[in-house]
C-alpha cells in the first residue's frame, strides 16, 4: 500500500510552472498493475518520480508500505571508478537482496563479458541504462515503478532480456507504469490512475480510465494526435542534439 | 518486530554505503594515505614553527612543545575535517538511489572521519611517544573521548549548516575556511586561556571549541587546572548543534531536491 497524504506538487519553472497534484489524498494497492494516465504526459512522469523519491512533494507526505523499486534506467548512485561487478553488488546490498545471486544473474544476463570487471564509467550510456534496467528487474521488489524507459524495452536486440525479465515480474509483482502507449498499457495493466487538473482518480477498470483520460483532455485533440505531436517534438529535439 | 526489521534494513543501507567507500578507497590507496597524513604533517610543521619562533624548550603546561601543540591541533582539526568537505558526500537525489537519504551520506561521512581520526590519533600520539616523550600516553581516556564526542556533535551540526550555505552562495566556500582558521587561533591552541586577562577570557569562553580543547588537554595533563572549562556549556552547545543540523537538513531538503 502506498498512501499519499494531502500531497501537493508544483513542478516546472517559469512558463511551465504548474500544479501536478493539489492536496491529493490517495492510496494505491501494491499488488496491482496500475497505469498512470493523464492528458499531460509530463505530469505522469513527475508522479512516478514522486513515488520513487527522486523529487519531493511540495507539501504533504508519501507513506510507502511496500518495497518500491528505483526507476529502471536510473543512472545516479553508481560509482564510475569501481567495476561493474562491485557496483551491482553495492546496489543489491543497498536493497537488501542476496548479493551473490544478483551478481551472478546480472553477469549472465547482461552479457557484458570482460566489461563486467572493468570500471563502470567506461560503459557506454546505452549499456549503463540497460544494466540499470536489468538490475532493477532482477532485485525482488513489491512494486516496480516504470517511467519513460519502459516503452523503450524490447526496442533493441540487447533489450530483449530486459523485456523478458519485465514480463516475468509483471506476472507476480505490483507495478506502477507511466506510459503513453495504450497498447502497452492494455497488455500489462489492470487498473488506471488518471491525473488531470491537479486531481487524481483511481479506476478499477482500465478501459474506464482510458476513456476518462480522453474526456479530461483539452478539446480538439485526441490522444493519438497528442502522441504524434509529442513524437514529432521529441524527434526535433533529438535532431537538434545531433546537430550540435 | 517491525522496528527491528526497519533498523536492520537501515543499518544494511549504511553498511552498503560504507563498504562502497572502502572499495573506492582500495581503488586509490595513495589518496587515502595522503588524506590521513595531511593533518599529521600540519601538526608537525606548526609545532616546529612555533618551537622555532618562540624558542621555548618547554610548553606552558610542561613537557615538550610538540605534545602541547598536538593536543591543541588534534581536536581542532577533527572539527574542521568533519565539518568541511561534507559537501562531497552529498549529491542531488537524481544522483543517488532513492533508498539512500541525504542524512545517510552524512552519517557515513562522519563514521569514516571518526575511523580515520582514531587511526590518525593513535599514529600521531604513538609517534610522539616514541620520538619525544612518555607523556603522550593519555592519562584520562574518558575526558578525551568526551571531548571528541562533543566535537563530533559540533562538526555534525555546523557541517550541515556549512553544506547548505555553500550551496546557497559560493562566497561561503571562502568564508568558512577563514572562520575555521580563526577558530584555531582563538581556541587556546597556542596559549593557555587561564593565563589571559579576565576580559579576553570572558570573550573566549563563548567559543565551544576552546572548551573542547581544554577538555582534551585535561586527558593528557592531569595536573592542568583548566579553570575556564565549562563542561555543561560544551555539552549543551554540542547537543544544540546536533539539533540545529538536523533541523536545517530537514528544512532545506525540499530545496535541494531539484
């Protein structure tokens, strides 16, 4: 059970300053797979970050009566100078998991070979993210939090293992997923949480939640259109980065 | 039961962080040795300098000057080393795992400093014992430990304040070192506060570190009267510092989380 006690969150700066949550009172079950939906995709990410503890609420308090995972793809907290093996062991120890099992498992699955005993800082960014994905799913948690990274799973050849792990965990553990992909959400989730206008609504039925999201959206644009626009923006941004 | 489980989990986190520090140190052993030798070197150098400048063969409290300066510098540098560089142990929440809290890193920082300083103290006073005088063996261990415990409290509180202020303004990074150097001057390292004029004694008596140094010296010089020493003032100041530090950490936590 994750309990939000009158949580208020003001996110963004300048023009983008907005209230993501306004004194929200909510309790989320830890044995269900919950999709976090909403007309504003950014806000659902902020919500996941709030649960993960990466950002703190402006007011109110979050009580976590379950072991929550870190976000797969989280890159903070690793030590560049130490070997990948020591880093993996450190994270396992931090979360109270069995160190030997996790290290052996990750060594096998991550397929890093000799790089597993080289400094963590030498890995490429894609590999770091991949390692973080695998590590998150190999440690047993009650609830797995998934933000932006989840749709990425299965994109690439080496992500297939992470995807398989994720699917295995999805059968037995709770999950809270912020995803803009309705297909993905339909496949894995059985409950929906809709964030709109600073409020949160929890739906037992996922279809209801999806329908409500469309209703709550600003008029004139369907979810598909917004997704397309967002994808366009993201591509533009990526192109900009590449140009630089 | 829930409490023991929570405690075990919490100590598991601290243990993991400590172990990682130890592993990083093993990666670069030279750095750690240099870090440890720095205060020894400073104490030796300063003692030598004052010995040459003052041309004094005996310290104000008897015995060789080296022991006198070492007993003064050691607690002061303990304070400086705990309260400074605390910043290095802290990162934004996105730079660490959600399960690690800012306070955990501060605790790990302090535990490491305490271990370092215990080793350093044994080395330093052992060396003085071997090279200079038999008096380098503490007469009253409780007083020394009490003094160091209050210094840990002071260093904890002021270290957090230091950390927060240095985030707020860069100027603080220049102000704090000067303050700590001035503290060395006014903490009775070079002189015996009891021998000063009453007015200066009164002003100096507000400096908690002066009391800590006096207490520390009492452990080595049992014949020393230490009239100015007020253990209650020192203890209250240390406890208030701890609470001040915890309060500042709690209040600023939200602003640091960006």
